[in-house]
C-alpha cells in the first residue's frame, strides 16, 4: 500500500496553464520526471528557474555558499502583509542580526525549559479529541497553536488574545494564495503590490492582535513580572555586535513567523503522521506501546520514544510541510553544464528530493525502519531537508522534533485511529502541505 501522492501534470503545458496549476497546487503542477531528474530548467518570458535534486548542488546552495544564493524575494512577496520584515524573509546583514537575537532562545537547554509547556499542550490536545469520524487537521492545528502560545507567551490557546489570533489565522489561510504575481513577474520595488483585500485585512488584524501581546509582555518585562518563556528571552536578548534588542515592530514580525512556521508546519506534519498511523496499524501499535512511558512530565521520557521519532521523521520525508524553497543566483554559475545567469531562481524541493527515485530505496513507501538501513542513513545525510539546511536551517528544528513525537505518542496512548472509507486525502500545497478536503479519521478509545 502506497500513501497518497498527488498526480503529476503532462510534461509540456503552456505558461498560462502552468500558472493556473501552480496557483491551485504547486505539487500537481510539476511533471513526473522531476522525481528522477538531477536538475530541470523552467523558462518563462521574465526569468529562468532551475529545480535541483542533485545532493552536491543542494549542498552548494544551502551549506557551502549560502550568501551567494540568498532567499528569493519573489516567493515571499505574498506573505509580506503578515510577516513584514521577519527573519523568514530577510537576507544579508539584517537576517544575521535577527538570527543573533533569536537563536539563543532555542539553544540546547532551552528545550528542557519549554518541555513542560509542550507536555501541558499535549495533555490538553488529548482531552479535546472527539471520538468517531473526525477531521484531524483541525485538531492538530489547535494543538500546534496551543504549543506556540504556551511556549512563547505562557498562555494557553483558550486565552482570549491567543484564541483570537488562532481563529483569525484560519481565515488568513483560506484567503492566502500560494502564488503572488511577483513569483512570475519581477516587479520593480516602487510598484505597489496588489493583495486580495481579505488577505490584507486578515493579516492586519493578526498583526494588531500580536502587537497587543508584545506590548503587554514589554510592560511585564519593565515591571520585572514577565515569565521566563521564549518571548521574554527573545525580547531581552541583546545583539552582541550592535548592543540592540528588537523594537516592538520587529518583535511583531518575528512572532508572526514563529506562529506561521511553528504552528502551520507542525499541524501539517502531525495530521499526516496520524493518517499514516491509520494506514499502517502495525506501526500505530508500536507507537501506542511506547506511549505508555508518558506518565510524568520529564524531558528524559523522549529517549523512550525511538519508534515514534522514526515515524515522525518518515512522515516529514513523505510530506515535508514546506515542499519547496527558492533561492536566487547573485553571480554567474555553471551547474551540470548549464550557465546560470544572475537573477535566476534556484528551486530546492524537499518534496522531490525526499522521493527521488535515484536516491531512496522504495521512495514512495512508508517505512520508518529505513532510517536504520545503509541507504536510509546515507539519504538522511545527503537528501533529507525537512527543515532546510546550512546557515538558514529552521531555528525551531529541535523544538519540532520534540513537539511532534510527543503529541503523536500522547494522542495514540488514548485513541486508536483508522481510515474512513472513500475519504483518501489528496496532498496539496498552499502555505504548507495539507490535504485538499481535510484528513478524516475514525477515532476510538484505545483498549488498554
């Protein structure tokens, strides 16, 4: 049995048709040959883009020479109303300064400090789970948002402001297209960007709510009453090179991306993980057995969930939440005998790299045991980038690899999940890889 995979388009389509397909879903807009190609070229009247699957080329762009291949402004255009000048969209010295302030909050020991908040969120998620036929993405979105608010601001999702941000974000997701005009047409800086009014208004409301949280926290820091959570840590960290901290507006930008990246991606991965457990009950039982170790809130319990961690890693391989990343060449290059001109778009696709037929054994199969094979170990090093890689690797990668297995195990400790007939989810990519009509599962109380 093969997990769901989106259909591929024909090899040749018009630019107009490609744009239509891309706007609907970037995964099914691509031809099947990309699952075997080391490199592919796409030409438009405005620019050229190159998808690269060859591991050493991916390494060159992400790890060896990242400053020569900054993040492309075009793909981020559609997110600017929400994310402003956040670390997700910046490059160069601005990005470096932001990372110098943000990174200490996610270093080593901080994971242990945030673990109790994750634990409480996982307990709350288990209590909320309904029985019977359930659209599980809604449940995992709720759980992931709860983790973000508890770890960032020490408030549960039931808090009035937290709940307002969460529900407004759901509206933003429905209005936000994956593709902005600027992804196809390089607009000059001075030209105003045209965003859908509901997208723009929703982003403004989210930022206003986040601004309230930041303002309240700034007052608590000034009064010496702020909790020692991620928001306090980030807002009080001084850039060692400039001596500055984030301004309130900068902090709103960063909280917006923490919520988008930390909530949206985790929700996607957790929903697909639960679906895969329904599809493969033998693996589900292994996770449920491990989950019996979750009896006390102790960070050390994570070492007792090795199978659950492998299941989550395999989920991230098959359904990487961020399916494609785009970089821009700043100087002439030659890759695989192709002359790459400055301004060309370089597409790095975890979706295709993780399923590449010339790299992985049985690339479309779900097999958490693969991580202990020679092929799996080699691909983990060279062809597995669910959190990107190199200097721009996701700050919260370690955070996600605790949160995901913890919540997955905790939910399966209480319930068993099975598929719903005629409800096979179809993967599509919007802000992240989700299911076209949701992921429906049948939940029953687990018999112990």
